[in-house]
């Protein structure tokens, strides 16, 4: 099976809920050993119960280099080398023009969405270089391709992730490391539901913008992430896969 991750170790950030959680479940079902990271520990504990005792969980702020060195480095040394890194964790700012946003809000978006991906990649690439192989999947967004009003920090950082992906892929192609981006459209996650109140209200407000006539499910993104992590995509690097129901084609 091409979508087989048997014997692989996958490190997934932002795994407590939504897309990250769905990716973790998908990778576990495909045979991968998991290291799952988030700032919310209790949801990670329930995910570990689903995925087995060999799953490693860690509560950490991925934008904090000292925390990563103190908390994540020991786990990386204890486990088998990381074969797959999914940089999924992201920070959202409130919807507002930048004249109404604080510098701290801007910095938080940059530090989680960009610096976090930089720090995690920097930590695992030496392991992948030693293996002679590896896959880094950066979760971007349709909003890295197109913009909406009131979302300058998020759109900017997700656009940055796309260019980060291209540049990192070129740097490490000779090491056998593939680097790809995955750009979801609007997905019915707990975060989106919280913004609109209910899943039904989110669908009502947004689905007409999508040619396929519906919003995405976390599992839609997990299927794409499994494809990108597997040998089925062995000739794909330095590019982005849009999973947005046709939104950006308009």
C-alpha cells in the first residue's frame, strides 16, 4: 500500500483538536508512531488513549525555543528519528484592520505560524539528514493564496509559509527530504464552530463561496496529509496542495 506509514515516526504540532487531531488519527491508522504536541494537554491525553501507549504527548509553546529545547529535545532523543514533521499549529488573531490590532497580536501570529515552523524544522532536519529521507508538511491555508478583510496577520503568515516551504525544499532536496505545503479551505473544526456559534451557522455563512457546495471536514485534510507523507507522493516537493473545494479557482 502506498499510503502505508508502518515503522515511521511522525511529529505533529497543534494535535489537540481539529485538523491536527484528524491527521494524527490518520497517521496512526496507517501504522506511524506518533509524537503529538499542543498547548492543551488534556485533549492530547484522550488522543493517546485512542492511539496507544507508544504515543508520546507534550504540552509546549512551539514558538518558545527554550521550551522546545527543554521539553521536546529529550523526547526526540528517546524516540526513533522523526520521519515526518507536520507543522500544523497556528494562531489566529481577531478579525480587525491592523489599525486596531496591537503589536503583541501581530507578533503572536508571526511567532506561532512562522517561527514555530522554523524551530521545529530546525530541530528535526538533522535527524532526517542522518536517515537520508524525510517529509516536512507545512499546513498553510487558502488565505495564503487569497485574502479576506480583517485578517492581515493570518494571511501574511500563511503566505509566508508557502514561500518557507519552497525555500526549505530547495535547501534539503539533496538530503532526500521533501518539503510540501497543504492549504485547507474553511474546515468544520471546533475553532470555526466557535467563531460562528454552531456548525450549521458556519455552513450557512460560508458554503456558498465553495464550488463543491460544502465546507471541508478535518478528515478531508487528513487524507491529503497522509498522501503527502507517504511514498505515493515521492516525486512531490517544494509545492502546495490546495484542498479548498475549489474556492481559490474562482
